[in-house]
């Protein structure tokens, strides 16, 4: 561990020393709304002045300023996001269950997880084996690009427990601008969870580099990420009563040490390796126009409205580039490998053995290349261009290798889609985006997707009210590994699976001054694809409806704060798609600035709770969540998980100390988030994060 820490620090120092003085473009923010030109909520302390016009902006001040953005994966459109410098609730940033406890997981750091909130679940890209690791795996549209006037470095370290069964995580992020347009950096993320239960350790590693060039005509963003995720599998504990009723077990103990509880598997492990190279770039055609600014003693900075008006002597004339058309190209190359090994298998643990009854050595590889070519007519180049219009065509080649009796079986698939997008991102009041694509050849034939987003921002008395509407319609084929998979214990070829037809409508209302956020939506699914009680892919031919509503309401009385989130959801078919009806999160804390207001202190406790339901079980041999077996139905939930914490923010440093699961051993000890996989017992956690701007 010490070598890894020193390596991180050394790489960051090399990057900092190698940085040169630079001048950086910035993005404008409307001071009345606190939003950028795309309507995104942003942090004023980290905002630039202009995102596009990098040639006319000179930074004269020394204080560091930076902004971050993410990309849409298909077309590479940028969306400004707040810089990752927030200090509130820093103690929750490393929890596998998420900031608000929405996820079920196996208990250890870095283990597979599944959201209980149905509307938060994502598709299975790139493979079904990577999706359960969403707490660690970063997709291209989740990569954070940075532009700053000084080199930016973040080092973060989390630790819990001891060297025998504790957990640690190191994260390093570095970005530097070579000039006004070109920026590059790297990120490193390593976690090691030894595990508080036998045969449960995890070891995940990610290293990546990224670069961006934002010029007037040519723009480029590229990223390379490599992931290695290793996980020992214990199959869960042998008897839940070691947790729920320890007094019933041998020797009449009131409580068992977690490391002594018998588990179902040993010498069993999963390993996932994934790397991708993603590049999006575009060339923009347009024209230059003169802008004049009149510097007057009384009214400085007033732009001249008519060229026929005589200009005062102190008029400043500048040129700006106005883009009209963009030629877009995006490429993504990815390879994902999955391995499952078991040297010692318990008789009856799995129903079938197709290759070897004594041991398993399963493996599969997925390789894909996707190209997207687009042509865009850009928004705002004249007063009639109220929205941008983009047309594109995409081609994806995928190759999969599966085990077979004599040799490996290869599957090749190709998909060709044509699509378009209509988007309005400029302005203060209304923004919208409608994009859709339809398959025209090979496996894509008959598939389509249409997504729509809208946000309306208006004043209500002295408040700013934000209304969002989202929806989609899709008709898509289940992912490859839901149709084909060959392994020692699970083997299927489902050539005749039907396309999954989904429709969703969702609305959201946000009132900042009242600290109120309300979301509600409904989704209908036909041919819902899932893992059944035998952990095999299946489809529900009928329609399933899911209703969901979430209310976030925060209260404040002086330095006393109470943040609340309540989610209600209902599935029309609880047998096939079980969901808890209520999920709650409450956070009570004191928040104050002390020591001449340079030290921010947050002291409090939070609780996560959801109602009982037959939560999905987990099978190590395919590393997936599935419906519980008919002869092993277990309800989980109805148990609060309480954490007590202290969170400090001093200038560029964030520190927290937390007692996780402080209520362990109190009341009914039903602390399972996945059947037969208890979460960690009471555990002390600490974390520190440093930001460096030099």
C-alpha cells in the first residue's frame, strides 16, 4: 500500500513540475440563475467565463479557476458540471450503497451492486459482467474533463478497519493545460477490500489518461481507461441465523465474529478486465464577425448596436468566430474479458456441470469497434437558428468468444443505425433535446430508440423554479450475453428472444429556495428480460408497469439541518420485478464555519431504510443478480442502517471520520442487502481529499 501511495504522489508531482504557465478559456454563467448556457447548475467559485471563445479571454488573476465537463457518448456533446470540490457529505462518497443508500450490494468495498430504485438502473453496456461494478467502472460519458488556469491535482485516500480485514482506496486525478486550447491529464483509482467475512476480498484497479483540444474550428476529446477487477467469492454465509439469531447457534453466543461465520464457497474467484479507447472530434465551419464595445466613463462595456453610428475613440473592436456547421466523428474501441474459477466446489452448489464436475475455469471475451459520423447545423449562428440539428450514422462491429466442448465458439455481430438530434441548449428559459435512431441492417434491424429531455426555468415570486420533463421509447434486442453464454455451470443460446419494448415518462420540479425537489414517472415494459429463479435469462411476455415518485425536502433552522429523501415505487409484477415500496434517507447534522470562518464543520448522523421485499439473490458463477430460488425465499429490508460522522473542510482539504453501521447488534440484526450476504459490522472509516492548484 505504501508503494502505491508514493507512486501516486510521485506521478502528481511530476505532472505539476512539468506544467507551464497558461491562459484558459472559461464558461459564462448567468448570475441571476446560477446556470450556464446549457442550463446546468454550476458552482460559481469554479466557473470560467467562456467555454467556446478560447482566443479572446485572458486570465489576469492568480486565483485558481477551473471547470469540468462530461460528454454524450454518441456525438460527444459537452455538458458543464460542477467541479468535484464540494465538501458537504464527503463521508458518503466512497460507499458502495451510494450517497443515499440506493444500492444493494454484497457488503464489501468494490463488490457487485444493484440499485433498488428502478429508474436508476442502467443498461448492460459494455457487458453484463461490468454493469454490477458501477461504483468503480467509469463509462466514457462519466469521464470528467478539466480546463483550468493552473494545474489541478486531487489526491483522495479512504481507509476503514485494520490490516487483517479492513479496506483502503486511493484516488489520484491530475489535469493541466499546455495552452489555451490543449489540456491533458490522468487518473488512477485503486481499492482493496480485505473483507469482514471469509473469502470475500476485492482488488480493483483503474488507470487512464485523457486529453482535450477546444479550438474555434477543431475540437477533440479522447480518453483511454484500463480496468482490472478481482473478487473472491464466498457464496454467502451458510446460515443467516449467525446474524439474525446468534443465540440459536452453537455455544449459545450472543454475537459471532464475522470472520468466523462459515461461508458456502472457498477457492472461488471472478476476474474482469476491460479497456477502452474513446475519441470524439469535430471540425466546425463558420464565419467571423466584428463586435464593438464602447468604453464610456459613465457606462463602460456597452456594445455598439449599429455600424452607422460614429464610434467613440475608446471603442474596442474584436472578432469572434461564429460556427455554423460541424462535421463529427466518434470512435470507441473496447475489449472486455471475464473469468470465473473455482478449484474447490461444494456438491449441489450448482445444478449443472457441462465441462468439469470438479472445477470451473470459465472465460469469455467481448471486443467491439463503434464509429459514428455526424453532420450538425449549429444553434445560434443567426436569429432564426433557434435550435441545432444533427444527423448521424453509426456502425458497430462486435466479436464474442465463448467456451465450447472442443474449441472456443466465435460470434460476430454488426449493427448499423441512422439517427438525428434536435437540440436547444442556449438561452435562459427553455432548453430541449430530442434524439432518436433506428437500425437498418443486421442485428440492428427493427430496433429503435427515441429520447427526449426538456427543462423550463422561470421566476415564481422571488424563487427560481426548474421544471424538467424526460421520456423515451425503445424497441431493442436483449444484450448478447442475455442471448448467448457458455460456461461450466450455465449454458444458454436464446436465438429467439423478442425485442424489449419500453416507454417511460418522467417529470421533475425543483425549487431551490424551498429546498424542494419532486420527481415522478411511469414506465411500461413488454418482454422484460431478467434472470429467473434458476439464474437463467427469461422474458415476461406481458406488460409490466413501474410507478415511481421521489421527494427531496431539506429543512434548516440556524446551523441545524435535516435533509430528507423519500422514494415510493410500485411494480405491477412483484414476482418478476420485485421492488421495495419505500426507500428512505434522512440526514440530521450541524453545519457551521469556525476559526474565523475558514473551517467548515459538519457533525451529524444519517439513516437508510427500505421496506421488506424479496430482493434479488446473487450467483457467483455468472456474477449476476437474479430472482430468489423458489425453495429459498428470504425477505430483506425493514432494518435501518445508521452512520455517525464528522466532516471537515479547511481551504483545499476535506476530512471525514465515520462510525459506519453504528447500530449493529441493536434490535433485530437483519442487516442484509442481498440474501445471505450480510453487510459489514460496526466499522470506523476515515477519508481525506486534497486539492492542489499549482
